C-alpha cells in the first residue's frame, strides 16, 4: 500500500485480495462484461470453465451473473474492508446467492492461489516503484494542479485500486475511487491522462 498526501488531501494506492478472487471467479465463469465498471480480462488469463451443470438448478448462468454483480458492487463499496466474509467451505455469507456460492465452492482454492500470486507480484512491483521514484508521479500531478488553481486543495481522499488487468487503462468511480490496471504507472503519460482529470475534479 502506498500513501501520498499533503495538507487536506490523501491518495492511497493498493490492490485488493477480495477483488482479485472476484475477478478470478468472473473470468473462470466466462462472465465477460459483468459488473460496473465492465473491466477487461484479468492477466494472466484465467481459463474459462463451463458451469451450467453447477448452476442449472439455481437459476443458471444469468443468476450467476446477477449474483456476481451484486457481490462486486458490495466489494467496491466496502473496500478496503472485506465484505461479505468469504468463509469456506460453507460460504454462509453467500446463502442468498446460491449459484455464486456453488462456483465459489468449486473454485475457491484455485482463486485463492491465483490471488496470492498476484499479490506477491504487486508487492514486488511496489518495491520497484519506490526504488525507481515513480511513486512521486501522483504528488507531481496534485502539485501541478495546485499551482494552476493558485490555492490550497479542497480536502479529498482518493483511492486507487490496482488490479492485474490485460487492458492498460483506468476506470473512475465517482466520487473518489479509481480502478486501474496495475501496469499503468509504468507508463507515466498514459497514467497521467487517466488520473489528472480526476485530480482536477477533486482539487
């Protein structure tokens, strides 16, 4: 996790274990375009498995999509807390989402392993950024904006959630969250093109 801040403002960049698991479940289920925002596929690619036999008695793939989208929305609202609780093998918090619960039970071990590997990669990436100085880019964007407006910043908190996505871009979620491909910071100009407009709104 990385914090950047100044008088009245703070930006936090981190990844999210629960969201990594949710991404894996989305992709293994073939739920392309599910959820808001409609994020690109995870990277490395998760192989799609057929879940029609698992979900047939509980509403099929359309129920799975609806339940996954409700879960994703909850994760975004609760971030950085984990809500609902993921407690294998029963996944009691998912009692009202029977299709999702069955898919979680079938794939939780693989999803957890995949998420742990991505978290490890993210920790290595963060260490590289600190060593290379790219962590200061956010501070520069805010300071440039403050010079432009000629005053102190309005108070704001911005959370950037970095996820391993195969599309190099960011998605702004009003009022104060950005979901971003975790490779984006390595391309300063592209990173700036997504983050600067958000900072301009907030400052």
